[in-house]
C-alpha cells in the first residue's frame, strides 16, 4: 500500500512584532550558532515528508540567506502584512502541495518541535488513511503543527485576513485526530490563540 505523502509548509513570512521595534528579527536569532529559522527548517527536512516549502515575506532576503543551501522551495508572500491567511494561501498554492495527500502546517518559531514530533503527526495521518485532520495537542489544548488532508486545500485557498485554518477544521466534517505532544512544544509558542 502506498504511504500517504505529506508536504510541510513552514510559515516564516510574519513580522515577529512581539520582538518590539528594535529591528531585531526573532527568526534570525541564533541558538547554538544556528538561526532559529534554519533550526526549524532542518527539523522539517529531517522528517519523513515529500517536500518542505518555506513561505517568506518580511525581511525575505535575510531569511532566504539563513536557509542557503537547503533542499526546499521558497514561496514569497508579498501580502504577508495582511495576516496569516495570505501566507497559508501562498504555501498551499505551491505545486508541491498540489501533489501531496496531506499538508503539514508548521510555525517557524517553535524551537520545541522536534523531527520526532513531526514524524509522529505524519505517521498518525498515514495510519488514519490520509483523510483525517491531525493536530498536535498538549494537555487537551489543540495547537500546531497541524496536518490538513488535500481535500481541504481549496478551502484554505479561499481564506482571508488574519485567520488560520481553525474555522475550516470546525466546518470540514472530517475527523480530527489529536496527537499528544509534550508541554514544552506549547510553551515554545505552539499554542493556538483563541
């Protein structure tokens, strides 16, 4: 039996406004000498996924430079300031997502996420037959990353504004499988904002 293929879309277009107006970019902050954005992308590249797509926007050239030499697809989102929907649409417009059975959406600023976590989500998606929403949950709280089956791609492409895919999940009628992940993932910024 063919394994369901999963493409990973990493959202790295935002302004990271919580860092203040100091001009420092959180994604370029270094941990053990490696920029956060590169650490996150290396985690994704090590997972059992067919492809990795990085959506850029704010300070795009610096983000791309930090990811130099990695086997991934860049998608620029010139409309990043309008909110998360535009970045999701940019990522889901990639040819790589068109051919994937599932699309794993990952926020770039979650250093607590490991390749093991991603593989657990991908494995759960495959075991459920590739037609189930799979999301990370900690202490009963849903968060990110989340895997959306290909059947929800068109709904994502219709999103507008500063919204994620939560409403799509609520109205899709598809089963949602929650995969427990450690608390430190949510503590690292993985909690979904209500």
